[in-house]
C-alpha cells in the first residue's frame, strides 16, 4: 500500500460522504484532510487511482493524484494522532 493525496476542484463536488463511499470501494483507507483534499491508502499507482477518481468527477473538473512519502500538517479535519498512525501503516 502507499499514501496518496487526492485533490479536486469541481462545480458540483461530491459530498464528503459520497466521496468516502466511492473511495472505499478501491482504497484500504481514506479520509478527507481538508476540504476537497483526501488522503488515500491505495495499493496501485497514481495513474490507476486517477483513472478510478475520474469515474466520480466530470470531464472538466480539476484533479491531481500524488503519491506521498513524507508529510507534515497542522489544522486538518481529522485527529492528528489517528491520521499519523494510518499514514505510517500505509507507508
């Protein structure tokens, strides 16, 4: 598994609940860390995750998928200790 950061911008963004349900169809774990930015524990490549994400977004929406090796943060939407543990487990 690997840590990925997924960010998107779209006019009709999926609700966090809908995005979570969609991502967990393929990802081992995921959480929205700031609005429209998700951490995803995924067992494939950035290209495979991008291709999967395109199913829920419109063709003209903006999307970036980044495989991440290290991270630092403040003020995220989830508990920092829980997120740090999940990050370490995926790495």
